[in-house]
């Protein structure tokens, strides 16, 4: 019997919030990569939609919340541990999609779980999107998130944390990663 994961191709899109991951995911989605059946819709800060699979989004939020962290992912840890309780949920998410020829998801919070997903999906490829820190910070401020209004330096700290996590992962797994500036 063949392993469906060997035939299935998985693309994980991530980067710091407000870095162009939604734009990238929308382009990948239009290129017939299955980005999920239940996607996060549009809002004022993202009028064309987020292209985030709500199952993966909820998974990441639940893991963050289980550690007493905010579900937005405004954290300074580069890797968030995933307990055994959530491991079963992650395997279920994969199992539900493993028969699709090419599938993936986008969620900026994935950046905090790169090693976890790499172990569960060793054949996956990663598309990392980055953007100038001042453009990201400006976008966060204009969106009016109280976390950054009350602590302006936090936006820069989170940007550094996310992008350092990406660089660290990229250095170890460059053969399965693409690192792109949103402007390119």
C-alpha cells in the first residue's frame, strides 16, 4: 500500500502578520493549491480576505491559549511547545487533507510552530514572506491594535522574533524553503 503523504504535496505559507502572507496565499489559491475549504473571510484591514484555513488558525490559537498566551501570536518566544493533547488534533488536520494532490495553509502564527510542523510533515515546503519592519509596524498601528498602541516597542520586538524564527528554520532547511520579500 502506498503512503498518501508521499504523493501529497504540502505548502505552508507564513511570515509576520501584515507582511503580505494573505496576498501570497490568494495567488497560490488561484494557482489551484487547495488552501482549505473554510477560509477566514475579509474584514476592514484585509478586504480581499485572509486565505487562512480556519482549522489551522484555531489549532494555533488553542495551543497559544493553552500556554496562557494571546491568540494573536504577539509573543517573543520563537517556538511554542505543542503538548500531546494537541498532537492528535494536528494529525487529524493532516489526515483530513492528505489525499489532496497539493494543499497547504497560511497563518502567520505558523511561524511559532515551524519545527513542530516540519516533524509532522517532513515532505512539506515552506514559503516565507517578509516585509520591511517599518511597513509592518505602520500597518499594525493603522489597524489600531491596542497591544501596540499601549506598547509601541512590542510591534518591533514581535517582528524581530518572527523573522528570526524564519531565518533560523531557513538556515536548517533551506532546501525546502523559499524566502520572498512581499515587494518582489
